[in-house]
C-alpha cells in the first residue's frame, strides 16, 4: 500500500479556471488546493488530509456553475 494515496495530483480546467490538488511541499502529510483564474491572483488553501482537500476541490468545482 502506498504511503501517499495521491501521488501525482488532480487538475481540472474550464473557461480560464484551473483547479489543482497536489501534495504539500511544506507538510509531508498535507495537501494543497490551488484555484487559478484568468486576471485574478491564485488562491492556495492547505488541508491536513486528502479527504479535506478533495471536499474543498469538489465544492469549488461545483461553485463554477453558479
């Protein structure tokens, strides 16, 4: 079994918005969600677990519909 469940990361892109989930360089067990939008600064949110990062990722991706 792997020590890190998400080795490479996720990236979704649509209409100038990019969402990424990747392992944190600061915290060995943590994950980072980055939201990049054209013309706006990149937002970066740190999470202590993969479950929390994926939940944030899913909520942010759904928010693009509204």
